């Protein structure tokens, strides 16, 4: 399963990827707005938006791409590891 995380803290990118790996998911993490974000998003199985730490323009870009490709979106205000684990618990199964 592939996951795209939009938002979050810059210093926690490696931790987000490690948690996703524990659940058997490949993850791309975008914490900053980039001109080419539409091309880099791809077509993941799940998109996670950490709304508390993301620019409004980035949310609009990500949601428009998700609607375009019918990608399920999960919104979370907190960008913590526990919030990510709760989301992955409901959408993936841990592979430990």
C-alpha cells in the first residue's frame, strides 16, 4: 500500500516513513509547498493531510489531485506519530 502524507513537521519526516514501513506501507512525505507537487504526488492508495501544519494552497492542490484520481483522503489536525498510527490502524494492518 502506498501513502502520501501532506503537511507535518520537517524534523519528523524519517519518523513518519518508519511508522508507515511498520505498517507495510510505502510513504512519500511533503511538508513544504513545491511548484511540482502535483507531478510528485502520484496515485497513492491513501492520502493523509495534517491540516494543522500545512499551507492552505497545498491543501487545495492535494485535494484536487485526490478528487481527480479518486484517492481516499484522511484529515488529521495533529501531525503527531500517534495520530498517524491511529489513521494507519484503521486503513492498514501492522506487519510486525
